[in-house]
C-alpha cells in the first residue's frame, strides 16, 4: 500500500478542489478518514466543501484560496501549508484547464497561463512536498494527466502538450522513487462530465463522443485513489481508455492528426 493510512498529524493536499474531479477526490479521501488541505481559486466553494467534510466525516479540512498559476501566490500557499504543523502524506495535483481553437486565434496570455498551471505549478508543488515524504519513507502523489497525454491534439495543442509533459514527468519521477516507500501515480481519464468541458470550450465536442468514453468525476476520482493506494504508476479509469491511449501511441501521426483536425474543423463550422 502506498497511500499512507490516515493519521492525526497528516494531511492530503488536493488542488483544484472546488469542483469536478478535485471535489470528488476530496470527498472520497475524507470518506477514508484523511484530513485534507483544499486549494483552489474560489474560496466560497472551498469553505462550503470543507464544512461538508468536517460535518459528514469528522476530518480536519483546511482551506487555501490561490491561483496556482501565479508564482507568488503559489509560493505563499506552499509556505502556509508547510507552516500548518501537518505532514503532507499525499498530494493530488488536480488543478488545470484546457482550451479549444487554433493557437493563433486563442488569447496568448491564457495559453501561457495554462502552461504555468498545468506544468510549472505541478512541478513546483511536487518538488515542495516530495522530499519530506521520501525522508519519512511514506507518501503518495497523484498527478492529473489525460488521454491527451498520449497524442498531439490539433485544436487543443497547448493542453495536450501540457498533459504529455505531465505523463513524462510523472513516469520519470516514479522511476526515481523506486525503493523509497513513496509512489507517484498519473491518472489519465478521457472526457469527464464536469465544468472543465464548458470552460475549455469543448462541451459540444464531448457531446459527440461515444458514451463509453465519457465518465463522471466520481468514477475517475475513485480510480485515481485506488491507484494511489496500490502505488500504480499509470491509471486509466476504464479499459476503453487504456485501449484508446495505446492506439494513440501506435497510430501513424499523419493519420491521427488528420482525423483529429477534421473533428476540430467540423466543430468550428457547426458553431458558426
């Protein structure tokens, strides 16, 4: 078992905890008895969730409002968690977002901020809390990847590139952690029924996908937590997702890019 059993002096940090997969990770970890440190931009939602977890499961729940794409806010949040008197027994790097469109037509700063959040913040938070886990000889890190980690995706270029980074980074560090008692798991879901699709501008794209690929956040969070418990390196929340990922790696890039590009063009035309 890699995810440590709950202890009074421990906490599990969950970023992007105000909605979607992050919210479900928090709920399911609390149901297992883990104290939580919840991080997201929307304080009101975090406070509501923290109160729910305290009342329902009797766990400690701390709240930190922060835009983790902002380096200064992120550094302050890391220091606040370090100064809380709690050991970070596990870290769930869930915060992130995507976009849809041709790169040159998308807001430049929002695309750059996506890289800062999806990649830079993930590396920074991992670096901040991993060493103490290794020193104690116990701990687990869950990184939010995606099926997009496995192939380039026209119309989601920045997002798929960030998730390819997350996969490569996480698998590499997982290799470094061998024998330490600490694990790193990357969770690779497909489309999930959350606010993410609407914010990324891909809700209509998701609506046209086969039902077996679309999942709820509860199912995805459960797969991620089970992966942490078992110390798995990569987790897919279903067999179809594993097959799609492997197909993405095996398919010729020329054919794959043409297919995905055609879907993107059709989506844009339908919107017009």
